[in-house]
C-alpha cells in the first residue's frame, strides 16, 4: 500500500513540477530551481539498489526535510540519459561504463560520484537457440546487434578479440535496448549483445542462447553513479543522501531484508518476474566506493572508445571522479 501511494504522489509531483517549469518558461527540466533534484534511472539490473531506495521512499523522506523535491526520470539506456545530464535536465544518473566515460569527458561538466556495481556476468552475447554459431570465431562475417556507445558495444569488441577478431570482422547493427527482442523475431541480426534483465528475459521468452558473457572476455562491467559537477558541489548533502540510500539498499538486498512488496515493484519496473529478478541479482556486486580498479577499468573503456572513433578525447577518468560525497558507515 505504501508503494501504491508513493507512486500516486510521484505522478502528482511530476505533473506539478512540469506545470511549474512550463509556466516559468523553461524547456524540460533544464535550469530547474535548486529545490528540485532530478534522478535519472534506467531498467538495468545493475541499479537494483536505487529502485529499492525509490520504492521505499528513503531519498524523498530525507530530502523533504531539507525542502528538496525529488523527480525521477526513466530512460531505456545510457546514451539518452547522457543527453539529459548534459542539458541539465537531470542532476544524477546511473549508467554503464561506456556512457560514463563519454559523459565524464573534460568539458562535459559531469563526474563519477560513486560506483553502482561491477557486473561482468550481466552482459552477454545471445544467439538463437538453433543457431550454428558456437563460439566467438563463428561470428566472423555475421551481423551483431547492439546499442552503439553502450557497455554491450564494448563487450562485442572484447569478445571478438578472444578469437583474434576485431569489430571490422562483423557487421554491427545499431539497435535500442527495447529492440533486442524484435531481433529474434525478425532475424535482422545473427547475434545480440545486451545486458540484464534483457538477457534473462530473452533466454526465457525468445529461446535465446548465451554465447558468451562479459566475464569470458575481460569486461569489468563497471557501472557508475554520475552527477553534474555544479549540482554535486552545490548540493553536497543531497548528493550524500542519494549515495547513502543506495548503499543502504545494497546492504538490505544482500541481507535479504527487502520486503516482498518492494521486490515485486522492482521486478515490475524491470519487466521480469520475481524468479527472474532473484536469478540476476547474484550477477552484480553492488557497491558505492570508487576504487583504483574501477578507475583502471573505466580508463580501459576510454581506450576502447578512442580505438573505434566513438570518442576523440583521451583522458584519465580519475580526473573526473569525486568519491568524497560518500561518508561511509
């Protein structure tokens, strides 16, 4: 019941904020007042703790006391979320490694404020159950669908490299995350590189078979919590509140202390059932602290982007990271 009323309240709040911003002449959320915090999320298993915190209302409960209203915005993947962050339509975002290093490049005004999860096993390349493709070597000359500029794109290159192949040895097909299922219906590609919960959903509903996972090819799958620097520096307490709520949720998840009501709501948001949700959770190591290993993994992603001409800026991600907002326990 608590979850139901919070959803109603969120709808009313979003409507009210939209009216306010519209009447003030703003477009979207860009330039919103300091008493509003916009948190961008996406339906990825890598960020289950933020969905738990959202359903429990932990962030709203604390920020309400400081006179700050929370608005949630949902995106299907990292690239469109990056556009929102760069336009100042969103303040905080939860994204994979490729979108992270793209949006945190010098001059973008966005920084890593916490690590959300390491998730090598949550990324996979899928083929149809009866496909003759049995290994990375068999992908030569084949069509591989993925979301360009996403972590799964990075995985394609790493997986091909295990067989001595490169991106140039396959035909890449750009899709949105929501298009992954249609690939198996239309045979528009021979393989799909995607992330959880899409992997589990496609295996169970489309008869897809896992050809390889990120852990098979050295993909770290470092997912991050990022924020606009001006927002984080101007609202350090709000930033700490969001990170602490994430850690609280991660700890509760690990201890099995999340209510059935909340877990059902998270499964619903991810468009999977409870059994599927329980199956994917072990694929993620939820955390918040920024480590040297995380920085090395993200710098490796920067190298990937530059090799493929997706990004033309070489930099050290540690220059765009600030872990001081997490106060620890």
